[in-house]
């Protein structure tokens, strides 16, 4: 009971911090994520249709896991605040019609799984679109697919694959964060190229957009890898019980 109350207090703290960050530190909008109106209606509709079943899956998993463990929702709330803040740091890329920014989905994909990570990303993107003019409602589905679906699965699968062959927690976390970030921007480049190519060839435009991201996203991906490694390593050393609880590691690994 005491742990549950503490978790709720932490959730409230992070929620208040997030609101303060949004209201008092947000700068002028720079069309973060994929800008409103960039994608034609048919492409926006397609990406939204692809995103819907993944979001529904996230809602199902949240309901199922919360019924088993009442403390799971506060943990998801904390993770949502982390993803929101991390992904709310835009660096404009004028040549690509969007922005570079860290994503946070590598961390959330590892800690709460890809389904919940997609749901967290969906909520973060909606709040940013509505209140910070980052991204848009018409491009919400495309942003969910690139950042939520691709980013979460890239981070989760990379971490699981490396841990399965006994790679260290730090290296596994670093590669998961790095590849989740870079995979997101490969997906974003593909979405932009497919939507704005018109009668042009897809691949040349895709490479132009992807190359435009490199000066900002290359170092940001490395930074996100370091942040992810730092977080999972800290939890592994200080609170391995939480990693066991969230099924990141097995009980026998926590005892090592």
C-alpha cells in the first residue's frame, strides 16, 4: 500500500513537471514531427488506418496488465512523462519539412513493452499537437507509426536480441536507444517521401530527406542511446526488482 501511494505521488510530481515544462519552457513551434498539412489526405488516412490497430492493442494490454497489478498504471504514467519531455526538444530541419528530436521510445519499449510504448507515444503526440503545435492532427497517424510503432519495436527487439546472446545491459540499452531513434527517422523519411513525391521516383527523394536528417539525428541518436543505457543500467543496479516486475529481466538475472 505504501509503495502504491509513493508511485501515485511520483506520478503527480512528473505530471506537474510536464505541465510546467510545456507552459513555461516551450519556444516557438518549429513544425516538430511531421507538420500539419504536409501529407496528402490519402496518405494521412493510410497511416492513421495502420496506427489504429496498434493503439487498440496498447489499450488492451494496459487494461490487462493493470487488472493484474494495480501499480502498473502509475509506472505507465511516469514513463509517459519521460517520453513526453524527451520528445519535446525540437531541432528544426528546414530541408526536410520537419524536426529532429530525441524520441524516448527506446526506453519505453524496453521498460513497458512495445504495446504500451505505442499507447504512451500516441498520447504524447496528441498533447504536443494540440497544445504545442508540434506535429498535427492530420499527421497524427503517421507520427504514431514512425515514432510509436517503429521506434518502440526497434528498441524492444534490439534490446531483447542483444540480451539473449548475453550482451551487457549497458551495451544492449545503448544500441536499443540508438536504433529506436534512427529507425524512427528512416520511417519518417519514408512517410514524407511517399506523401510528397508526386510523380517523382520514391527512392531519390527518400535518400534526400534521410540525408537532410543526418547532421542533427546522428548525434541525437547517440545521445539517446547513452540516455537509454544510463537508465536501464541504473535500474539494474539500484532497482532490479522493478525490471523483474516489468519483465525486462528474469528473477535469476536480478540476483547476479
